[in-house]
C-alpha cells in the first residue's frame, strides 16, 4: 500500500512538472547538493537501522540549506543579476529547486523506511 501511495504522490508531482515544463525543474548542482548533504547527514547520525529515514531527513535539511545558499548568492549579486527583473525570476526558481528535491527524496525514503515507529 505504501508504494501505491508513493506512486500517487509522484504522479501528482510529475503532472505538475509536465504541465509547467520539465526544463524548469532540472538543476544538477541542486541535486548533488541535496543528495550529498543527505548522505553526509545519514553518516553523521551513524544509525544504520534508520538509514532511509535519516537520508530523507537530511535531504529536507539540505534542500532548505540549498535554497538559502541560492538566495544569498542572488542577494549578494554573485551572478550579476541584481536589479535585472527578467533574470531574477529564473534565478529565484532555481534557488527553490533544492527544497523540491529534498521533499521528493523524503517521500521516497518514507516509503522504504523500515525503522519501527517510536524509536
């Protein structure tokens, strides 16, 4: 039943992505940031029996951290777009992708997590 629920969640997310445009949801650096951070968080927790759960939690943490890094880069004019309204929209969209990636990974990890609840 859990996998059917995950399939429904991914279908809803996928439908939104296809409707808006898949090209807007691809950023390799955001993905590496979230997945690498989640792996580091999982190893930091050092609880093998909760590996999937910790990976999902780490993905969400690093999704938000990635968004903050992106917003700081935009505000600090790291890309030379400050004041250029046409360029700031896409930059803000990319800065929010790590949050989407983090929660998507969390959904998958919730499904495969076998850790007993209450521990």
